């Protein structure tokens, strides 16, 4: 079982739509563990996030806000 180290819920698009809520979770997954899968999820590693941060426009404002909570690990 995976327990989030951190979970952040944010309204997407600057809060223009109350029905559009994104949940960002930070999990610590050991190399021999499987990442939980569901059609609603998109998982990336810290290495992938680090590379995406260098590409202008690759991450939404909401994702960058959530990532600001995990800068210690980046």
C-alpha cells in the first residue's frame, strides 16, 4: 500500500470552473514496488519532473504550484 507523503488539491484554470479540481500526490515508491495505476492518474518520477521544468510551457501553473511544495526533493 502506498501512502502519500503529500497531497494537494487545486482548482484548475485559476478557479474559473468549480468542477475542475486537480489532485497532486507525492509518493515514495521503492524500486521493487509498482506504482498504483488508474485511468485518471498520470505518474512521473522526480527525474522526469526535473526535465519538464526546463521546458517552457510543459507544466501547468497548477502543477508548478503543487511542485513548489516538493522543491526540497528537486
